[in-house]
C-alpha cells in the first residue's frame, strides 16, 4: 500500500512538473490571449453583421431594389395624404399620424422619399445614408415650424396633433419656442435659413457648387449671346455686301446707258442714227477674234439705211444691261415705223470684244469682200449704199487706224551688273611666308619621327587660310599611324584646327592642313573675273556659281544643274548665309530672268529680303513658314506640269525641250527654277510632313524638269536633315560644326568639327568620294545691296505672277489645314494637342449620361466613327474617362460639378488627377 501511495505521489509530481515546465507555460500564455480574443471577436461578430446589413456597393442587389421601394412608398404616402380617398385602416392611420406630427409639412414626405429613390445610388457611393436621413428629418422639422409660423400669429400647441393643421405637433412646438424667445420675424428668418441649409445637406450641395453653377450658367448664356451676335453680324455683312453689289450693278447699268446715249447724240450730230441691235441673237466669239482682250465696237450693216452699233462690256464679269429694251429713247420710238416697213431681219451678229478697232478692220468685219457686204446689207451692189453710211464707215476705219495700240510693254533686256559693284580684293602681304613654311615642314617631320613615323615633305600648297603639307611616308609605314597623331601635330605646331587627309585622292601622299597665322579673304569679285567663270565654254552653263578657292588657291565653282540639289549646313556664324549670297550674286551676274527664276524662302526675315524686286523672282521673298510649305507644294505641281510638256515633245530634260521648241509657235520656253531655303529647321517645326514630302519629291524627280533646291540650315541634326532628305540631296557643304556627329550628319564623314570657321568649308559634290576643303568667297551686305539695286533699276518693276501667288496661297491654306489635322491626330498625353471643335459637347454629354461610347457620340453629335473614337481617346488622355472595358461603355471619371468648374476656369483640355 505504501508503495502504491508513493508511486501515485511521484506520478502527481511528474504531472505537476510537466504542466509547469517553461515551454508549457509559454504555450499557455500564448494560447490564453488567443482564446480570449477569439471569444471577443465571436461576441462582436453579430454586431458587425448588423451594422453591415446594407452593403456599400451601389451595384449590389439590395441597393438596386431600394430606389424602387422608395418611389413606391412615396406614391403610397401621397395617396394616403390625399383626402377623400378610401385608403383603408392603414391609410387613415398613416395620414392621421403624419398630419398630426408635421401638419401641412406632411406633404413634403412623399417628395423626400421620391428624392431618396432617385438619389439613392449617389447617396450610397458617397456613403452618406445616415447623413441624408438626418438632414431630411431636420428639413421636415424646420419647414413645419415655418409653416406653423405662417399659419397662425399666436402659435399654440394645444390640439395640434388632433387637428393636423399648421405645422403639427413638431412644427408647432419649434415655432412656439422660437416665437417666445426671438419673436415672429426672427422665427421666419431662422426657419428659412435652416431649411435652406438642411436642403443643401440633403442634396449634397455646397455654396461652392452654387457659385460654380451660377458662373457656368452666365458663361453659357454669354457664349450663346456671342454666337447670336456673330451670326447676326455675318448676316448683316452679307446683306450689306449684297446691297453694295446691287448698287454697283445699277451704277454700271446707268453708266452703260449714259455711254449709249452719248454715242447716239454723237451719231445724230454726224447725221446718222446709231441704235443697239434688237432681236439679233448673240453668238459666241470665234477663237480667232480673241487676239486682243480689249472690247471692240461691233458694227453690223442691216437692211435699209440703219446702222447698229453694240459696245461690248469692258469687263466680261460685269452685268450686261440692254438699255434700249428697258428705257427706249425717243429716237428709237420714231424709227419703229420704219423698222416695221422692212420685212427683212438684220443679219446675225458676231460681237468682238476690245477697246479699239484694229488696223485690219475690213478683214475683221469682212468689209473687204463686196459679196459679203452685199449679203449683210441686203443690197445687190455696194454702190447702192447711202453716201452718209459709207462716209461714216470710212471715218470709223480711219479713226481706228490712227488709234494707238494698248499692248503689254515688253520687258527690258537684262543687263548684267558691272563688276565694279563688287569690292576690289586686297592682296595679302607675303612676307617671310617661305621661312614660315620651311620651319613648320621641318617641325612636322621631326614630330612624326619622334613617334617612329618617318616621312618626307614632297609638296606644300598655300591657300588663303590653310597650308597643306604633303608628306610621303616610308615604305611599310601605316597611314593610320599618321592620322592618329593629329593632336600631337597640333600641339607641336601650336595650331588649332589641324586636319589630316590620309591619303590625298590621286596622290601617294598624306595631306596635313595647318591654318595660316594670317588668314586672307577670298573676294567674290576675283572669282567672277576669273577665266573659268568668263570663258566661252562655261558661259553655256546657266547655273554656274562661285564657291571659293581650295587649299592650293584654285577657284572652285559649282554647276547647280549638275549637282542637282545642294545642302548647306553649319553652326551659326560660320559662313552659311554668306555662301548663299555668293551663289545668288553669281547667278545674277550670269543668268537673265528668261533663263532663271528664283523662289527664296527666308523664315528668319533678315537674310534674303534684299533680293525683293529683282526680275528673277517668281514671287516676293517668302517669310511665313506656311506659305513656304505652299511654295514647295506649288513647285511639286509645276514639276508635274513640266514633265507633261517635256513628254509631249518627246524630250528627256528641260535642255532638250527648250532646244526642240525654240522658235516653234504655241510652245513656251521653260526657265530653270532654283528654290533657296535659308533655314530648314523653322519649316520643319511648323509643317514638317508637308515640307519633307515636297522636298523629297522635288529632290527625287525635279532635275529633269529644271527645278533645283539649295537648302540651308544651322541645325544639322537628324530630326531636321532626315534620312530621306540626305538620300535625295547628294551634294553637300559642311561649315564648322560643334561635334563629329553633326559632321557625319551632313557629309557622312568627320572633319567639319576641325574647320576654322569664317567660310572654311568641306565641299562634297555628287560623284566625289571625299570632301574637299574650300575657303568660301566673301560678299558683304553693301555689295549685295548695290548689285540688287542695279538689277532692279535696269529691269523695271517686277510684275509677280498673280496666278502663281494665288496657287501658293491656296497650297499654303491646304498645308495649314493638313498640319492642324495631323496635330490633332498626333497630340501628346499632356495637353491633348488641338482639341476637336465638338470636344466640349462630347464631355458634357458623357458627364450627363455618366458613360460614353462612340455610338453615343455618333448619334448625339452627328459625327463619324473615326472622329468619335478620336474624341474618346482625347478624353481618356486627359483623365475624363476610364480605359476601354470590352464592348461596355467607358466609365466617366469626372462629375458634372467638376466639368462645370473646368469650363468656368477655361481648363477644359488640361489633364486632371481624377484617377
């Protein structure tokens, strides 16, 4: 027994130890709070389920049903409140209760319940259910108090519930308390103010919303007034224009009648009578009669002794008023019996238009043929004509022969400007040039030999700004070993802008170009006076122009017709504009306006304005980018027209065409057209697509049509000089640029970054493997002004082609419309670009419907699918609507209030943060 008791005690102790071990105690401590917490959660769970009985999701089934329940209850309550309707026990009880509580204010209950039904979705979205219910009760109480204060001057609360009049028990008690404390007037004021405040709370309206609504309404009304005023002004302007046109027509009719009256009086003074032809049909003028656009008097010899004269209108567009039919003169009335006696009708009339009778009047009227005269007059013999008519005819012929002819003055023959207008070149001083060259040559050899590159000097070419040392390396020496030492050579010679040409084309030598310590200026005059420019062989080249001299001092010229297009690019102030001026002045010294016409485009407005008025210009210097795009578009159309003419005669190019049609009547001589653009970057910014397409088409095809491009830019980047432009313009000139990347952009090789500036260029004409270094010729602004002034003074006033100017203006408008449409299509995500004119109506429609789709915009705005889709894309970029969701309409992310605020603040079209 003792043993069993001891074992039991031991087992109990072990159990106690196991239960009280640290690990078990920690587990108990951890599990105990959890059990308590779970019990607490279980106790609170029913309460949370009660509170979340109505889900906050507005698309839940309950929230979809509740609006209909509210509307149904509103209808039932309204029926219960109407007296005389048997609504049963429930209806009578509800009516007595509501009237007893709120009096006449009970009629507001069905209204509020209906508003609950209509606004329930928004109330749930705003999570304002409790607030809406409380604000509706307070609104009922304050309105009942106001009604009770209006119902009786001495508010009493006795019997209000049983009577159901006034404001009921609720309104009566509030009105009684307020009247006793602050008086009746203040009761009215306070109850009205509180009613407005509680109504705003119930409808979720703030004072800012009311202010925005008022401003929006005023803005819309002002816009409508402005539209009506604009429409009224347009109608009034159209009416004034119509009245002015009628006045001008009446004035012209009176002037024509006065001229006819004067002619009749003069004819009566000469003893004969002149009347307009009556009844003679008017026929179309034969083609051979259109030799002179001026109107001619038409004389018809009719039967009898009558002579009819019809004066053609001075302008074809002016209305023709027959004054005899409207207002016959007395002389015409007197001759009526004579006309009736003659059964013969006058011969058919063929009016000729013109201001004077040509010297061959007899041939025009057929008076040189006696038989034709007899047929016209109805007489068998011309001798039977009365003497007075014969004398009148002869006098008219003599006067017509003596009248001076009005012909378009022929342009004066082109006179080339004298060479004296250009500045005389100054000869540079050549002191110690030989010693300087010898020192630099020896220093070059020593510098290269220090790097174990052994060479010898074979030749030295001295140019105006650069001296080229030709080195021949020893056998086995790598050319790249010399080219890689350009910086070491520059350091040794203490020079900047050293350029190595390895190897020199056509020579077994490496050229090292070192800037001269004293740079000489190359004047344009010495190039124009050179034999290469004035020789008979080169005179046939109509588009030959001077560029400058190479490193050996040899003049360099370019033939634009063989280039056939040229790109001139470089940094600002490096000589690009001077080069273009040299080209233009060279062309003026060589080519007449009959062989060359120019179109100058100067977006900067300061470079080419001096050339305005010279006879070579087709149109004035173009300074507006849109008109420049229009001019390029016109050039494309002119190119196509010229190709049609060239194809018609079976020629291959403009030279063959002019040689074929030379002296052939009916064919025009086609001059060369050179289009010079001073700054391409400005045009690419304004009308990129149109300008680039036109340049590509002209550069690809226009050579055979005699149209050539010279394009200049000071921004040699790939977004301006695109790949297509480079591919179609093979001849290029690179002035000093900032980096090797820009040099490669222009001439596909580096080197332009090492030029010296001030006209130093790399010239790469078509067909040349490597660019050659040229010092550009210099022509000052004063020289340009002298030459252009001479050309203008000796060529007379330049009459620009109105037809070409109208075509360019029309193309400019078309390009402008195209660029606007492109900008609207390619707008960015921040500002949306150019918004659609119906964008505001579309946003308002989307906000009012709380959804938007292309079909909705198509139906309501009467637009196409593409335009509706673009408008929706614009709204999505601006944050007004959500992303597409399959075939469902898009979600609208802004409210009506936000839309009105955007319109009032003129920020419709600015990206919002509604997302």
